């Protein structure tokens, strides 16, 4: 059963997005045959203090908690963030999101390294987002840069217990990061497929053939992007890759515990 690790509720500051409600997301998952979703609060990526957005996330998802699992945001440069992290986990957060470019943080600085280490210690995945929109369609007020390959490698290397899921990355960035890591570091990093081209470029097929499907998880970036796109790209894989299995997100935290 597929789990979508990269979905959101809430509005986007720079353009209208249709159906940003939790009820709509739950209906989309049922329609597409997707078992569950990891859900972030989209406006929190641009809040100076994401705590209010986290409260809204937990409250809004409460009626759907069997299907929609909260992934709150946490700023590691904010006062008392360590206590906040523990409180979020007590509220059954399934993972933690961080948005250093949108928050104006240096992703190489010690706060992000400390967050990675804390997530490793507490056995919770850390989700990073490379981008929300392509640079060519980005609003002029959206000045956040894409998350760099160097930053991702640094976060993975911050602690040998941290497990990182990177969303909205394209083939070039994935290859830059993956082949720059050791085998052990590669085993602690997963990529969602929301931003990887299928036919005719066949970039998803190329990555499955070279890196392996087990390094990838299903993600759509709903409501900024369509859930049907990654599903179609999987269905259009060449015949020799049709049986390739994505990483089992349902057991990701068990996998983490085994390392």
C-alpha cells in the first residue's frame, strides 16, 4: 500500500492552490488508491515561528489521523526548540520538516546540524524540501534559494543516526548528492519522486537503474502538484523496471531503529 510522504494542507503565499483542505486530500488519496500521507502545513514554511502552524496542522488532521499523519515544522534556531521537538513527538508527529532556505537559515550552520543529530537520537525522520516551485515560475518576492547538494550532504553527515528524506529534487541534484556520499551515508537518505521526469526523458528509470528503487519513496507535493503525476511515471516505467519496489515507508522508522 502506497504512502505519499510529501503532501501539504494550507495556502501558499505566492499563488492560489486549489483544494488545500485536509478533507480534499483525504478524498484524493481514496480516489487514487493511496493508503496514507505524511502531511505538512504549507504556510509554516514561510512563518518566522512555525509553532502556530503546527497547532493548526494537528487540529485539522485530527479527524483523519488514521490516514493523514502530521509532519510539523521545527526551527532549530528558535528558543527552546529541543523541548518543542519532544512535544511534537509526544503529539505523534511521524517526522519533522525543516525549511532552512525559506527561513533565511544557513543550512550548513550548527542549528541544522544539531537538529539532524537530535532527530537521529530520537529516531525520527527529518524531511527537507529542495524547492516548492521551479525558478522560472517563482514569484519575485519568493527569494528563497533551492536547497543545495552540499547542504544535504552536510546534514546527512551531521550524525550517523539521522535518516533524511529529501523531497522535490531532480535527477541532477540526486546524482550529485548520492555519488558524493559513502555507502553507509547513502543508506540513510531517501528521495521522493515528485520532481523526477518520466517519459520521454526517462530520468526516473535511469535513477532506478543506477541508484536503485529502494532509495526512493512515493511523493506528490500535493496541492502544489498533482498526485497523478508520480503515479503515472511509475506506471510508464520500462517493462524491465515495472516490478521495482520503492522503499517501504510504513516501516521506515523500524528501519531507522535497526541501524
